C-alpha cells in the first residue's frame, strides 16, 4: 500500500469521526435530550476506527488489520439501519442485527485465520455487508414513501456505490486477481477517494433526514394556518403579509389598495337558513373573490363575516373596477335553499394607502369605515373615502 492510499484511509477515518461530531454537537439531532449517542454516530465512529486500522496494514499483523477492521466496518451499516429505523419511528429488531456479527464470528471460527483462507473470509465479510445494505435499502424504501426523498437518494446512492466496490473486491480476491485490480496505487487512490466521498454524502443525506424530522416535530402556530372553511389566509397571516407589502409600497412610492367585503344581511341569513347554509355561502363568496383578484393579491378571512383583500401596485380607480367585478359576480349568481331561489349581495369598503397610514391597521380602519358606509347606504355597493355619505351614515355617526 502506497503512502497516498494509506493517507486516504486515514482521511476517511478522520472524516467519519468529524461527521459523527457534527451530528452530536451541532444540534442536528431531533432528540437532543436523549443521553445515548445517535446510532448513526456510533456507526461512523466504528467505520472511522476500521478505516484507520486498515491504514496500518503491514505495520501490524494482518489478523488485526484485516479481520478486526472488517468487523468494525461491518458495524457501520448495521448502526445506520438502526438510525434509519429511529427516523421512521419504528423499533429496531436487534435480534436480527445481532445475528450478523454472531454469524460472522461463528463462520470465521470454522474457516480459521490461515493465509490461504483469506478468500473465504473475504466472502463472509462481503455477504454480511450486503445483508446490511439490504436492511438499509428496505428501511430507505419506507422513508422514501414518507417524504424523505433527498436523504434517501444520497444514502442509497452512496451505499450502492460502496456495495458495488465490495462485490468487485470480493470477486477479485476469489479469482486471485487482487493485485491487478486493487494493488495498483492509482486504483487504490481512486477507490479510497470514492469511499471518502460516499461516507460524506451518506451522512449529509442522514443530516437532511434529521432536519426534516425536526421540522415535522416543530409545533405549528394554528393562527398561521389557512382558514379551514375558505382556504384564505388567516387574519394573522394577512396582517403580517399586508404590513410587509405596505412597507414595500411606501419604499417604492407605489400605490396599494385594501378592501373589506361582507355579505349583506349575513346575520339574519344565518338565523333564518341555518349556520351550515350561511357558511356555504360565505365559502362561495370567498371563492369568487379568489377568482377575480390577481395571483399576487392577498385575500384573508378577517372575521367570521368579513373577507379582506390587499392589492399591491393598484390605485383607487383600478381597484374600484375589481371591487365592482366582485360585487356584480356575486349578485349574478342565483342560489336556492330548500327549492327557494335567492340572490345574495355584498358590500365592499375600499381605500388606498397614503403617506398618512403608518401601518396596515390604520388602512384597515379606513376600509372598515368605508364598508360601514356601504352597508348603511343599503348594501350591494362599493364605498370609498370619496363616496358621498348617505343620510343613514351621517345619522349613525353623530
């Protein structure tokens, strides 16, 4: 073994230990309170020690540098299987895992450690390694269906390459061509370089799985979820996104319009026709709003009866045309309740943000005032700050 090939084995061992430390000490584990190390960490530590022992071949007896090193390398895929099972949330069958080293120990005792039995020992270790590869492949298949696709590709791809190298090594040993295939310095350097790269890629895939698991386990704020009835943004998400849009519009000097929409007579409708029918109509009106606005406009459910729409880069004239389109579309649709036809209408309050509005709440307050004006004027209309207030509106504000 040349100095360069031996160095690559040492590099592979140190790389394994470094990656093990990254998993344990960089808060990548989803179960940070767990006292015992992650199984993948144990597998990397064993693999690193095995690679370093292989690098000492010729410096210490081959019995230790080959047999013990291969035993340690065999532990790698077994602990990886245990780690993958933990990601799945399934208990590891440790009887199955323990059967592998026990079987290898029994077979090596029978075969013996004479130099002429080296091909037989190689075959035993290769079959055990392929069994570990099969276990990992089975577990990775389940993880693929669970959505861990990026991690599965990295782990399965690197494991397949290492399994191919192991099979090629076993075939070369069994055919007596080990010196020709693996004995050359350039071949050794290429193989050990591939081995180091596969160790890194496989561990990166496992880290990706750990991050995905941690994200799945992270608590989700229910206020940030879409509204269950309409699919629109929640009030909190709408306000948060709207505040960002308002800041962007002020920075660029662009207009931004806001409208509030309510079904006319929604409370009496709920009383006379039932909550289920009223909710269905609210959902239908919300869907109509979604169809009529632009893809980058924000629509959210602000309350049990109100839909809000935020329209970046749109002045009062353009947004008024959009509001009229929504009002007309809702009015033109005939609905029925127990065979009785009826038509619903909406009132819309519309305004445009200007320099006086320091935050979204002030814009929303103005839109709410316009909505109140539209409802007091009889409903089924769009009211803006420039609209002439009705007599009812004036009397209601005195």
